[in-house]
């Protein structure tokens, strides 16, 4: 599976949020742990709604969680 053109800091933000698990974040935003893992690894791009939900959980603007990497 190809990498997405998006980078993210989800793993770091989870660690800084009291070592939140992928499952905890998934529950908070309404997706599975596997979806969070795939997003973190750059194997899956979340919908805009899920991306905003993830940013909201961490109290960050979207651009502090996700970055677009130009090819």
C-alpha cells in the first residue's frame, strides 16, 4: 500500500496526552484502533471530518496535527 502525501504527529500527541492508546483515540473520534494505526503510519488518509475530530481531541488546529508533503 502506498504512503499518503500527508504526514502527521498523532503518535507524539498521543504520548504527550498521557500515553493515550490508539484505541482510546479511536473511541474518542468514532473509528477503530486499526484506522488510527493506519493513519499514523501514513497508509490511510482520514476524511476531513475525522481529521478535525482528531485535532479537536488534542486541542490543536488541524495544521498542527496533519501536514501535506508535496511529491
